[in-house]
């Protein structure tokens, strides 16, 4: 999703990460391991042969589409060395490959808009016989790069010989954006477009991609994988639950499998923070003024209170609350009261109203009867980081509104509630909608059906079922990384889901699905965290070698308080505990317990 109001570079950076779901932060040259992964590739067709076939794929696919509405729009051979530009930098150089775009299900929606499902496929000359589906992000509507981003500082999957597909989820931001209906969220006014966004577009694209692979390489993939974060994580969960036999392995990072409920939580947070800056009796405030509810210095006070209360629970006072599960609001609130402003509000203290708002936000949304509407949140030391605040309250200098307002409120109005509500594509209209949201009457609309919407937004978009029996029977494996300070999808919701899965599986869920919390990490990346890790290789080893991941090595990036620090990420319910000796900067001195 594009933010016209994103005036600061820092805002653009965090927005891109959050919306894209671990966006492509610059490509890496193929490593020796990547080159080895390409060796032993399928020899059904030579590199020259694949180049020749690339231009004729449109004709070769005649009569071979699983869905007869599918057709190739363009295909071209890309020589080695291609650099793919993104808003976060460039990715590449890529190996020689066939690049194509295709379309299916072209139609006119009930809202008069022209819709279709478009997808983007890259087929490397040196194919390793494997297929990867690259998940999307935000409100979708972009075709996707189809390079196979699998981790920071890690070669993209196409450099390892994977065939990669990406898709736009059934709508196009360039043609389906209507300013009077929230801009890029306007597709929510068409029932089929909403269903496609929710997951109905996924399997047709996966089957079309496999059909192309069969014709192009003369045989189907030996293994098929999915990788995504945020909305991409939701898509991974859709595959696991609705189409369990399509993939052998899935990385579903920070899964938005409760998207409609999380959107309700976004408005809850917005109303809570707004209460600190709204003049008495005034119904609306400026969309960018929400950032004034807490200064960066005051958010640091909050973080320090969490560390004072809970940092030592994992055996080391190191700025990482690995044992975040033991950290309660009562413990943190006690520390916060030591920082209560005695008279005037200052940079190193918090008002009583600010402390109450933090408790309200971390407790999660509720209706007037006290019924939870989503989830509470972990008390983790990543709270208040720039990657956290950009979602909750916006840029520190007020140059841009919170993502909760800029994207969350329009999405709730147009996509996640029935009937959809038309808002101008304007942050102020979004804020006014969020501030007027009623948690008794309006929250129920995520489960409502009305008029042409014969299924609810929850039915179309949520993917929170704990019933994974079919995926387990298929032999599938899944890894779910999730930041403990994710400001939009609560890790506690993911952990509750995992416990439900484990109960249904009679304590054996870890044999095929493992959740890896990332202490300090915000949404897919960022925060004071060891947020650089490679869950994909761990997944491949699990699928192809039977090696279940007992730990995943993670590193702190240059923007963290401890560049180069390493830690093991541990499968829940274990966490990284310090051994009591050795450097706290080195993962070898921590064990998963």
C-alpha cells in the first residue's frame, strides 16, 4: 500500500516493512550455499532451451490451464545480472530466468469495477526442481516481485534455483482505487474481490503456476513451499487450513489470521491514545497529532519499566525480555508508578492518564460488557520502538499519521465490516471513522452478512482455525516466526492458537508446526531485537531432511542497540535462557529451555 502522506524517510522505511511484511531490504549476492543449492538442478531442458521456450509459453500453455480463464499477458527472457528495484533498495543480481505475468478470472464486479487475478512468475534457467509461492502484504493490489525474499542478508530464493510466483490477490491498486471509497481499499465493496483478498485467489494461482512449471520444465516440482509475513502470513495459514495438500512447507510470519479482529484492536488503540490529546468535548483531532500522546523519551520510560520488571526473568539483564510470558501488567505498572509525574509532565516521567492508557492498550479491546474482542498483548521490551510507534501513534515529529489510522481504519471500514463504509482516501476521514467506532454495535459487523455479502468478513478473511489435521496428514511442516512487540498482530493471539492446535493434536503439534517468538521485534522486522534470521532454510531441512528446528540462529542488525549480537530463537514454549557465563552477545551462551 502506498502512503501519500509519508513525508519522512524513517516513516517510509517502517511503513514499507510493516505493510509488505518483511519487505525486500536490498538483495544479496548468491552465497556459496546458494550456489550449491542450484547444483544438481533438473536437466530436462538446457538453459538455451528454456530461453527459447520462454517466448512461446503463451502458445505452449494452450489447453493446459487448470482454469480455462487463464492466459499469459507477457513473457520475456531476463539475462543474468538483473537488478529489481524496490522502495527499499534493489534486489539482485538475479540469475538468468524467464519472467512472465498472467491473468485469470477477469470480470466486472457488483461495484462496476473491472477485476482480475494477476500473477507474476520467474522461472530460472538452472532450476533446482522446487517451487516457492511468495506471500503478499497490507491490502495487496500489487503484483509482487516474485524473487523469493527469505530473510535479511540471505540470497533470494530465485538465486538458489527456485521457481517463484507472486500475485495481487484479485484487485489492482492502479485501476481499482476509488478516492471516495478509501482509495486502495475500495475493492472491499465487491464481495468476490473481498473473498479473493481473503484467500480465494491463492489456490488458483498456485495451480496455474504448477501447470506452467510442468510445461516449461517437463515435470512438476519435487517440493513446494510458501513464505510470507503479515498478510502473507495470513495467506500461509489459508493454505494450511483450506488447501492443505498444496505445499510441503510453509513459513507464516506474524500471521494476520485474525485480521478483522486486529483491525478492531487498531481502532481501540487509536481511541485510547487520542484520549490523551483531544480537548474536552472535541470529537475530532488532527490526524497527525496522535504522535503527541507520547514523546520518544516517554516511550523509553515505558520500555525501561518493562526491563526493570522483567528483563532478568531469562537469566540475563541484557535488554531482551526473552521470558516475556512471565511479564505481567501488575509488575510493569508498579515500575511505571515510580516514574509518575508529580506536577508537570516531563520527558522522564509519565502522567497517571498515560499509564492508564498503556494498560488499556495492552489489555486489548473489549465491549461495554467486558467481553474481549481480540487479544491482549505481551509486555515485551520492544514496546515504544520506532517500528512500534509508527503503527500505534505515528511518526515522532508528527509528519505522518499512524499506520493504524492511515491503513487500519480504511481497511476496517471497507474490507472488514459489513456493510462496508465509504470514507474519503484521507487520513483525517480515517481518524474520524476510528474515533466514532462503537465497540458494541460496530465491532459485531466483522461477523455480519448483508445484501450481496452472503458471507462475513470473518468467514472470508480469517484463517484462525486450529484444525490442521489434513495438513499434518499430508506431511506438511510449518514455522511461524512472530515478534513479541508486534504492534498490529498480537503474539498472544498466535500463542493461544498454537495451544489450541496442540490440544487437538494431543500434545504433538510440534511434530509439524512450531511458533518461534522473536523478543523485541516489531511487525515482521525492526525493534530492539535479533530480527535477522533464516526460517526458510530451517523449514527446508525439516521437510527434506526430517530435521526439526530446535533453535534458529538470529542476529541483531545495524539499527539495533547491539549490532552483531546473536541469539537463538526458540520454539514456544521454550525461550532463550542465559547459561550464566560467557558473553551475552553470543548465542552459544544461551540455550532453549
